[in-house]
């Protein structure tokens, strides 16, 4: 330890004279001397890097050692810094050593949802969907209509709560259910006609209220009609084919597998954010997992479930599903961020609301319908 370890010579405001010496700025009086004079007139004893507490060197210099860091943010070191003191520490009193702070325990990654509830609800919904899909097609159309109505209710409720936008629910619910049925019965032409009539009903229904906010209310209503029931009609149109039930099953399997691959790979290996300003939980590694899982599932489904389908078509279908499902998820995340909410609802434990499950399915439905028509026809 060299001299600099003890600090520079005293400057203005130095507070360290000994009990016997004069105050700073005064000359020495008689035999008395201050701590600085002692340092200048006596050779400094050689001490180890970590001096023993309570030794003679502490008494000679009138120094009291600190038992903790100098500031709150400092971490205690093995050899605390010595500063001068008016009250030297007695050699018989051992200096308490600063106990090192325990290192924080590493935090485990959290899945971010109640997996037990999520799995249970998912299995239950899957059983209802598969049963209705392969037993009576009309029942499955009813399931789609119910999901559409609940999704419209969730969306319009959140718009009114968070933004004061009153999109008329009654014409949306009636028109949305009719839209799904029209798509199943009359195909794309019926879906477009029902969409136009629903938009007109929204415009007229809102006229019964005061004109303030009319434009934003009807705009939100037309958006909701397109976003939920119109996109859902493509699922009903898939069902009209001879192998319609297997087409819908392929659509659902690919969407679920894509979401599962993104979740599993992203949770385990995700490091690079995909869209941090929109959805901080999504990663590029998760997107790669979604693409890989969906392409593999698509190849198997097109080869073994779809009439006249081939594995390479399934690869393209899986790639398209992974892209559309991710964009759909990001799209609803944008809506929820604008509204300042985490979930659209609480109807499904572990999942949120119906819209939190439809977010990736709705934009994927027209993509799968179109590619199925291109690859194997509308049959």
C-alpha cells in the first residue's frame, strides 16, 4: 500500500486533525501535532494488502474503518477503504467485516399462461369442434356462428370501454351469423351479399342515436363485420367440398401446430425479438419454429387427408399458414395495444377471450381456402 492509498494532502475544509493537534490552517503548537504532520514526519509502516483489524497501524493514524460501502450503490470489498476519524478505534475491538450480499437466484423462464387451464380448455374445444365437424356439418356451421357472435361482443365491448366507440352490436351479431350461413349455402357470392347488407344495417341502426360520433361508430362497425364474420365465412365455404370436413380439420391443425411451434421454440430458444413494439413476447426463433412445424404438418395433411393432395403442396400450405397466422396474431396485438388491454376477454381460462383464439384463425381461413381451391379445386 502506497501513500496515495490514504488520500491526497489536506485541502480546504479538511476535517481530520488529531485530538491533540490544532485546527487546520494553524501552525503546530508545542509538541502537539496533527495526523497529517505525523504522516510527514514518520515513515509509513509496511502493511499487508488486507490489514488485520485493530492493529497498531490503525491506532497510529487515528483511522476508523468503515464496515460497509461508501455509497448505497457500492458493493463491499474485501479491504474496506480507510478514512480519518476523530475517534480512533480501540485495538481490542475487532472491526466487524461486511458480509457479502448473496447473489440473486437465477429466475426461471415463465410460460406466461396457466398451462393446465389452457390445455384443458383447448382439449375441450377441440372435442366439440371435431365432434360437430364429422357428425353433422350444419352443427359445425352453428359453432362458427356462435364463435362469431361472441367475438363481436368482445370486440365491441372493449371498443366502448376503452375508446368510447359504440359500434352497434345487434345488427353486427344478426348480420354476422347470417353471413356465415350465407357463405355455407351460397358460397362466396352469398358471403359478399350478406357483408354488404350487414354494413348497410350498421349505418341505418346507428341513425337512431345522436349524430355525435356517428362516423367513428359506423366505421368501427363495418370493420368489425369484415374482421370477424366475413373472414369466418371462408371456413364455412371450405366445409362445402366433398372432403370439406378434412379441409377444415387441416386448416385447424395447421393453425394450432403453427402456434404451438412458435410458442415452444420461442419460449425455449427465443432471443431475438420479432416485433418488440407490437408483441414483445414473439421472437424470430419462434417464427422459425412456427414455419417448421406448420410445413411438416402441412405435408402430412395434404398427403394423407386431402383428396388428390401431395406433400409438396402441403409444404407451401404450411408456410402460408405460418405467415398468415403470425400476421393475424400481430394484427390483434396492435388492436389490444391501442386499446391498452392484455386480453379481449376472460371467457376461456388460460387463453383469454374468444378473440384471443380467433386472432390467428380468421386471417388464415381465406388463405387456406384459396390454396385448397388452387391445388385440388373447390370439389
